[in-house]
């Protein structure tokens, strides 16, 4: 009989956590020795009302009070302690009754930290405890991801492994450095070069191509970025992906119709389920620095230009990638234009790709699945 896997995630705080979970489930389902690999939403299962409240609070804070959210995030030790006590006790009872006793998993993997303490408590109290895995989906680890009951940590880079050992006293035997899981399609897409991808998408193969996106929600000041890009003198091929932000898509479509004779080739797209095609085709990817977005671009060797990172983990992602010279960060539209003008020089672009090689982990999902199957 094969192993039973349960992957617990959340998507109310962004789609990256779910994407990483889907990547891992896809690899597990394609492997021998797996009886089941199921993906579930933790709060969706335990408390839909709390899920909606958390989503409302998180999005409201980012929209109305970003500095306050940054201060809350920086006090993550205090907040993680609260999750490990009364809330974890209540959620663990719900998860045990509604999910764990029914599924009887051998391995439980969390790609979001909200229910991690509850899962740790449930593991301690169950008659047949499971192997609990924590997979932070950012280039940063904080207290939310750490608990004595966790058996394995899968992190994005060796520097994060050192943080776990130094700051949280996690034993090295519990840490695996595999990277942030990205879907197999991203690994396969990297086998074709950028001109080939551009031709396949009906784009000019030789034209310098810039991709602009802000995740599924179309965040990150996309309109102001586009306004700056069209001021660049040398012609560009610009692809804007607005995700599920239908209002932004309509606004940009209207603006394009009212702005004839652009020197640039501009293509505005809505939600794209196969983003690996567009990231593969781009010479530069301008985006907000969500963990999965960065991991996908790195897997495809597409230089990242990170714009206006959100408070919390996005700022930590930006700091990590900038420190490792694997991405550039722009805080104003003018900085975007200046960086692009530099990157159009072939030699400097090549330097960026060389730094990307040091942090990219396109095999993360497969390596993690192989490790879990070998437990």
C-alpha cells in the first residue's frame, strides 16, 4: 500500500501558496508509491468564517495601512505565539475531526503557516501521528513556520537553512534545501530559448521583450509602470498580464485604444493559466516579489525587476534577491526605465543570468517529492 499525503495551504493571502502546493501534488501524483495526494485549504476546512475574516483583514491592511502591516509583520514572534496557543488548540480540534481522522495521512505538508501550529498540535495528540513538513514559500523564514513538532523543513536556499539553525535552533537533520516548489511546466519550459518562445506566441522573436504582471490580482502599480515604459525611446515589445483584475484590463484596453501610434509593440492580456510561456518569452519580468513569482522567473532564467514590494514577506524577498544580486528593485517608475536601459546592454544582462544560476531551483518540486517518498 502506498503513502497517503495531505497538502494544506491557503489562498486568501495570495495564490503563491496554492501554486506551490499544486506543484508538489502534481509531482506526487506522478510518482510510484503514492496511494493519495490531496490538496486542501486549511481554514476553508476548519472555519470558512475565520478564513473570510482573515482575508478581509489582510487585504484591508495592505490597501489602507501598509506601514501598520509592516510593523505587525515585524512582531511575528508575538503573533506566532498567539497562533500556537488558543487559536491553535481550537483549529487543531476542527482539523482533526473534519480532516485528519478521515484522511489518515502518513505525511502532512503545509505551504502556508496559518494552520501549521494547529497541525503540530493535532499531530501530538493523534494515535497515529503523521510526518509534518513545513515549506516556507518565500526567501525568508519567520517564527510562524517553526514548531517543535515539525519533522522536516524544506527551504528555498542554504542561507535560510542557516537562519533556521542559528535563530531557531533547528537541527540540521530536519532541514532540506530544495527550493520553492514550482510546477513541472516551468521546469520543462526552460528547455526552449526565448526567441523560440516568442515566435510560438506570435511575437517578434528578436525584439527586446518586457513582461509586466502583478500576480493573479493585478497588483503592483501596473498602469504607472506601463506609462513609464512607453516613454522609452528604443522600441520595446511589452506584454502586460492583468490577472483576474478585470477593471484594470478594461482601463488599459481603453488607454491603448486612445493612444495611437505607439512606437512599441504592446499586448495586454487578462488572466493567463500558462504563465510559463510569457515568462519564458520575456527578457525582463517586472512584477511584485511574491515568493512563487520569483521562484518561477528564476527557474526560467528571466531577470527580475521588482517594483514596490508589499510590506512583510515581499520586502524580505526583495532584500534576499537583491543581496544575492539575483534581481533588481525599483521604487519609482523612473528607476524602472533606468534599469531597463542598462539591461538592454547584452553584457550586463548576462551578468544577471549568472547570478540567477546561484539561487534558482527548477527541480524543487520533484526533489521534494522524492525526499518525501523516501521517508
